[in-house]
C-alpha cells in the first residue's frame, strides 16, 4: 500500500479528483504553482466545479490552462437567487466548451438556505432539464434535502453523481437504483463519521468516485486546513481498509469510474 505523505517521495498515483473548487479565493496566493505541481504528486485528473456563471467561466479558464483539469459549469443552490434573468441561456453556451464535461455543481441545500427553497427547487429542475437536453452528466449537491433531491432525480433521471454524499445507506441504495454514482471525500476519515463509512463499505465499487471538495473537507490528519487533490490518498486509504483492498487498486478503479461517467 502506497500512501502519499507531504514531503515524502512515496505517493499514490493516478488520482482523479472528481470534485474540487480551484477557483476558490483560498488558492489565490499559490494557485498556479500548486496546479503545476499536482501532476508530479500523483494527480492525473481534476474536475473543478463552478458555483455560478462567473465562477464557471473561471473554472473553464483553469481547464484550458492545464491539460489535466476539466471543468463543470452550473449554478449552486446557494447562488440560485442571484442567477439573473439570462442565466440558463448563458449556462447553455458554457456547456458547449470542449473542456466542460459536466453540469454542476447543482442541487439543494436546506442547511444554509442561502436561497429560498422554492427558488433552489426551480433552479435545480431547470438545470436537470438542460442536462437532459445537452446529454451531459450532472454533479449534485444535496445537504439536508434528501427527499426533495431524490424526487427530482426520479423525475429527470439524469446521469451523474451525488457528490460529498451525506445520506444513509438506505438513501444511497435509492440513488444507486437510478444509475447515479456516489462521490465520497475526506468526511470518511472524520472521527464522528458513521453514515459515510457504511456507504463507503457497501457502495458497488464500479459506482464510487473519489473527491476532495477542495479547498474544503480536508481529511484527517489535515482537518481544518486547506485541502488539495493529493489528500485523496488519505480518503482512499480509509475506504480501501473498509473494503480490504489495496489503496492504489481502489484509486485506479475510481479513476476509471470517473472516466466512464464523464466520457473522458
């Protein structure tokens, strides 16, 4: 088992971080240096996700500057109330870029309620409809909104992933029955993790994606610090241990899962 440790020559290889936010201001001081360094640290692919239209454009810019980075464009539920009047047409145009491989990050967030729930619901539904129109996979944000998220997934039947999965194994089985993938990140290493561990141990291996949500959700032993894509090694080690697998084997399988889902 090879585990990447900061400052060490030993590292996992072939990492596909299927959900990051490298446009985030926390990366501003050293973004370019970090992104140039990641391929030498075992990171083969990154999908950086937009949260609104300007952020989606910035994600596309990063994707065009770095061959191993891809972009997802979308309107996050936090941003739904500020999307503007022409947002859907503008988003449709962004999705046509060759470096855009998914529509996201979209969904529902009933924890913060930064946008009214009715507005979130409409924004999510319209983007699911657009994904169906464009034939693109979606990246779904679901926080404390499991029932409504599942209702919309059943209605629109998208191809995609529920990222940073926070529901129960029972909820996961319903998501999986729709053909949707499960994305897991650093939360599986947290000491209070329970539901994510049950999901990580039981999700079919061909439907699992690894992610960071960088700069957020850093795994132990980096919890509370800025996360980057190399930290997937710690998440993978935890999940591999639960499944009695080699860490690198798990990373390789999840990489292929990501390639299959996003058509790379």
